[in-house]
C-alpha cells in the first residue's frame, strides 16, 4: 500500500511539474522584455513627400523573452488616409539585432505617429510603441497609363495549408500559396485578406511580384467565429487596385 501511495504522489508531482512548465511557456509567449534601442527614419521627420514614397524605419532591438521569434511591423494606425506597410518577412530573433520596415501613405495627407507593433508566434500582440513624426504627403502627379499599369494581370490559383471546411483554434495561422500571372515589369503587390469583423491579421507587402510564379501569404483570425471568404488583391506601384476577387472558404474558429 505504501508503494501505491508513493506512485500516486509521484504522478501528482509529475503532473504539477508539467502544468507549471506549460503555464510558464504560455506566459512566456505573451510577455516580452523587448526594447527598441535605436531608431533611424529615412527620409527624416519633417519631410514633404509624394504619395507612395516609402518611409524606411531602421530598428535596433534587444529581448530575451519570449524565447522565440517575433513578427514586427511599422504601421500607420490612423485610418484617416489610406496607407500600406511592409510585411514581417524577417522576424526578430531573441538577443539583439536590426531590421528595416517601410510604410507610406498612398494619397495626400499627414502622418503624425508611426507604431512599432510586435506579435508572437500565435499572432498575439506583445509590443506596441508609438514614434512621434511629422510627414506631409502630397498627391503625386500620375498619368492614366501609370494608374492602370498591371491591369489584366490575375491570380490563377491558391492553395491553403488547411483546406476548408475546417474547424480550427482561434489564432491559427493559415498559409496561402498564391499563383499569379503579372503583365507589368514594375510588378504588383499581392494580399490575401480575411473578410471578417473579428480581430484578425494578414501579411503586409513583402515586395512586388513579377512575371509568373507562386508567392506565400498568410492570415490569422484571432477571435472565435466563422470565416466565409477571403479577398485576393493586387495593387500596382501607384497603389491602385488592378485585380480583386473574393474566394469562398468555410472556417469555424473555436476558443483557443
């Protein structure tokens, strides 16, 4: 009987250890000691720019928690004017390093704040820091041919990492391979955007695609609920939409 008690006590102890380790890991991924140790902005704050001129932000950083890569963006969160930000194609890695991110307005307007946003591997936001800036964008003089550049290009197919219909946990990243045919040497930006009012995120631009090929994109729906469609978008160098199509999907997101 004594041996039985010892065995039960040992199992309980092991269970507690596993519980606390898993709990610590969950806490570790939703907390960060990320510090931005240096920022360089080009062109400098105070500049007057033409619409679609990128602002490049170089970030020096340091962190040790969580012990995993972090996705990072520089965004314009003010929705008064239309803006585009660069996707997180190179993640932050624990330790110290440097990354560049670009963001810009696609129309005339002003930018008074940029935001450094970092998310963990579950796409939970763990860091948000504002940068005070002063940029004025003026409408660029663009001819009709430039505005229509790339029309006739198309997305010829998509392949998702989790075929629908499917039931997935909220916060699950879904990767999408997008096949395209592009008829402009300037290239086109491509997005896959979930059509939902729920909290979600999708990959920003990682550079314009040219010719014929396949590019990887991803999106994540953070909240439980249903997702019935995603929107495929192509924009040209003048930030004009030259292709747009809605694709039906059937995802049910459950509480994580």
